[in-house]
């Protein structure tokens, strides 16, 4: 959780956003798929097409796949900007849908769809939502933690729906555990029972996480601008390593951390230094803020940076898991990601070296 004095913003009722990555499709096919996938309707999560490596679920052109002798699946590029993709299927921890027909008769896909059928595509997305239930639960729980804010600080809570334990939250030690079968709908009527300080044992059968990871998951999958106003008006400093796995960080967040590692900056300067637009900068800063990685208070900044008085510009005159909660990305596609040239330096920075 955040330190005393750091505010938490209250979310309004909203649909969570899930991101789908497309691979092997032509531009025309992508446009048609995106039009159907992002069509609003119903009370479930909203879908958006996002970068393939960062998406919650994948759709792959089945006509461009080939099964390799080692069991890996090769997907040929569908756009000039794409590269051939090699998937080690046993390492993939998110749902995948393959468009029909499948080019390889030896490959049996768990989920297939007709790219010309809106009904098929919407059915596939509903199946994805079932597989992504733990992610949706973490998102909903993170939203409630943000809503309840400082009232939770330092406490231990059992979140229950009727007689079913959904989650255990230990804000004193920054630990949490959630039921693998809990549904977001159960949270609407759940009770938050504060427990004695010593009653913070996490059930061994639950999925371990942290409050910071729950809030991060919510921040990554919501439409609201969660960035506190002062982060748009004041100088932003690097504080410490984000309290989430390094693999959760998007390329743009890695670029931002790399930039802050060279010195602090205000919102607009950081946009210029990273080449990031304002909406994306707001999302990235919000995630890093809730993960405790950035601050606008010089005394809370990383010791190596807070002493750089000359590096802070003057204040301006005017105002990412998977279908299973496993945050380790698939190495076979990770090699093709566009990461900052200073990633090694970021790794050393985040590890405290």
C-alpha cells in the first residue's frame, strides 16, 4: 500500500477492459475483427485490441500456422511490421483462439472460430472471459481496495461472500491471497471482516499476490484516469522498484523508468523525453504510482536521485497474467518485443545494484 499522505482515488462503476492481441492477420482482416470485438453490449468486460505481447488473450490466424518437430507452433506474419512468431504452447498462460481453417492437420486447437461469423467471435470472447475469471476477480478486488482507500491501511481482512472465503488481505505486511474459483460478481455482496493483527495466515490453497499487484491489475484494466492531479503539475521522481514482477511492465513503462533513472521531470517533459502521448503517460504513471515506484515528494525519492538538485526542472507555470494468475510471459515471443536499449540498466536499477 501507499505511505501515509498518499491518497487513493475512488472508482465509479465501470466495465473492466480486457485486451486481445492479433497475430497473422492481414490489415483488412484485423480491421474486420477489431470492429466486431470492440462492439459494446452486455454487462461483461469491454474488449480492446492491444499489443500482442501485452494482451490478456490472443487470436491467431489458423491458416498461417505450422506445427514444428519440437512441438512448437510457428505463426507466419500477416503484416509487414510483424515477425514470425514461435510459440511454446506449454508455456502460454493465456487463452488463445485460432481462426478456421487450420493450416496444420496435426494441430488440435482448444478454441477455434470462424473469422466471418460475429456469433463465433463473440462466443470466443465469452469463453476467454471464463478463462480470465481470476484476472477479472483481481481487477474487481483491486477496484474495491482503491475505493476503500486509507480505511484499510494496516489491517487484516477476510473478504467473504456468505460462508465462502474469497480473499485474505494483509495490508500491514503487504500480502494477499485469493480463491482460484472466486467470481467478480461475489464481491458485490461480500463482507470485509477485519481480523486481529495475528490472524494474517494466508490459505495455502489460495493464489498468492499482494495488494499492490491487485491495484496494478485494476489500474491496467480500467478506463478511468487514476493519476493524482499533482503528477501532472509537479516534478516526478523515481522512488523504488515497482512492487510488481518486472515482467508485468509494458515497454512504455520500462522507457519511463529508464528516463526517470537519468533524472526527474514534470509530466510534459516526461512525455517529450519518452516520446509518449499524454493519455499513455497518465496510464503508465498511474500504474507506477500505485506500485510505489514514483513520487512527487523529493524526500521520498530514491537516495541516488533525490540528491540531484540540479536535475529537477522547474515546475511549469501552467497546469498487464493470463488466463491463470501467472505473470511470467512466454520467452518465445518475448525475444521479439521492442524494449528500451537501456533495459539492462533498468534491471540493475530495479534490483538495487
